[in-house]
C-alpha cells in the first residue's frame, strides 16, 4: 500500500518537471503574441470585383374580397397566411363554423362571437362548397 503514494509522488514530480515552459504564464509576452497572431495568410481581396445580389420572390399576402374580410384579416392573419384558406378544400358553412370554433376553443384564438360569425361568412364567400357545386350554405 505504501508503494502507491510513492508512485503518485514520482509521477507528479516528473510531470511538473516537463511542464516548466509549456504554460502561458512561463511564456514571455512576445512568444504569446506570436502564437495568437500568427494566422495563415488570407487571399488578397479584390475591391474591383462586382457585388453579387439575389432577389427573393415576393410573397404577396392575398385575402380575396368578401363580406367579413376585415374580421378575418384582423383575427386570423395573426397565425395563418391568407393563402391558408385558398389552399383548403371548399367547405360548407357548417364545416367552416366548426373550424373557427376549434380555433377559439382549442387554440385560444381571441375572437368574439360576433366576429366569429363575420369570419365564417367570409370563409364561406371566399372558399365555400357552393363555389364548386357542393353543399349550399
């Protein structure tokens, strides 16, 4: 058991002797500066090279006109793109009413009952089943 502490002492002394100049405290200011500032040289910049730019497509928010559009834009665009309604299948009034109620009950949409009725009117006018010969209002 006595051999273990002696062995650890010897290892510590050998390790300490080999570390005399490897720590940053043992380095002089010039050596440390040379280490931190030496970088591979960068390619020369060409100030006369043309500037490149890209153009991204503009995504125009479009909500078709209809009764209740203002209520829809005010309450629904907070979470949905206006394209959201035009990408849905044309639903009946009952289905749109259920969807608006789900947004209120499940997702906490801040929509008053009068505003919900206006939004349903808008959704039916903009993308109701009657537009494709489906169910009536």
